[in-house]
């Protein structure tokens, strides 16, 4: 039976750490310049309803490094759910390609794509979640801290797809997760309740950023107005202004706190230059690790490791 990568919640803890172990191995090989053509002859169809720099670059580069080929399909090429039904595209691409990566708006479209595709489907992002990003983030923390268990990870900003994926990660791996958002911008209640009921992690909602970051091991932020919310940008700038990650806020966290951002960053809005470029930042480590984690995911889905 084929496997997909749609949500971290679909994985077991063992599967998550198996991906991390393979990520470490592939990263070491890449750094040494060692050829690792585990997916030689494989093709990846990349469906983009939402544009992205890191997602396209990391998947296309990763597939090349694994010996395969990635095909970029723009919104004009596909018109998913508009020019052609999602289930029809899923069936057609499955006849041509060995794997599908999609970056979409509607999460229901991602689920339908996976349901009708005869090949593995990877969620490159939807409005609901962003699992590849958080797998790369968690791996980066693991590199820097040697463990994830019990770490206090504080997400500050909009209760968006990135926040949902951190909650899904906490559903499987025991961390202390704090989601710090304005009350009107909290994450999906059903996702939060499921993770809390699982009892794996401590998960808190705190609206005060200073209170949230006390004893934080990691402070994480994202843009205040995600793609598709541009018409709310000015309102959100006013609402989220007290939630900026800056040097003063970090004085309330641990002295060795790590700062993360999934990029692209709106410098001077959700995060200041001195923090993004400062000694606590591991932002560009996490950006690099998108490449290595996604390679591991593709290899696992192909059954090559």
C-alpha cells in the first residue's frame, strides 16, 4: 500500500525519528559531496497553486541530488479544481510520475489528491498545515540541543498552518508547546483539543508574549499575514504589533534561547533585524534543513530506506 505525507499527526513517533535519522545520514553525505542516487530514475511532479522559493528550490534540488527529476507545474499548467477536477489530475499524474508534491490553498484538495493518486503525495503546504517545514524545524532543534523531549517551544504570532503543524508535532513527540496569539487569531480548536487529549505534550495558549517566553528554549515566529490574507495586512500589523520578536522580548527567555522563523520574513514586523541576524538565530539552519528532511521523506515514501 502506498504511503503519503499529509500531516505529522499521521506518523508515529518512531516514524518521525526514523526520518530524522535518515536526514542526518543524507545531510552528511551531501556535505561530503558523496553521490547518493537512491531515487535514480524517479520523477516528482510538483504542483504549485501557491508560489514559493524554498519549497521549489529544496524539492527540485533534493530530487536531483537523489538521482531523480522534478517537474515544476505552475497554477497556469494545472488549474487544480478549476480547469480540471482534483481527482482527475491525481489519476493522470500517477500514470506519469512516481511521486507528487503539492503546495495548495485548500487542505481538502490535498486530501482528495492523496485519495485518488496511485503514487505517494507529499504536502508541501496548505492553508491548514505545513508539515515539511515543522519536520525541518524539529530536526534543526535536535541538531542544536541533542533532544526534543520536554523542550519549551514558544510559537508567537498568527494561529496559522505553521502553528497547526507544531500542534500536530506535539501530538506525537513530548514537548512543552506554547502558542501565543491574540485571542481572535488562535489556532483550530479541534486540532488543539485532539493533541491535548492525546496527553503526549503540555500545550498552552497564552496571549501575553512576555509571559509566554519565560524559560523558553525556542522562540518561533512567522509572518502576520499569510498568503491569501494580504487584504488583512494593515489590520494585522496593528493587532500583532505587541507580538514582535525583538531583543527586549528575548530577555525574558532563557539566555541560550534559539530563535526560528520559517521565512520569508517581513523584517521589522514580526521579527527585528538584530534578532533574525543575531547570535540566537538558527533561521538559516532550518531553511537548509528543508532540503535534507524532504529528501529523507521522499526516500522513505519510495520505500528505498
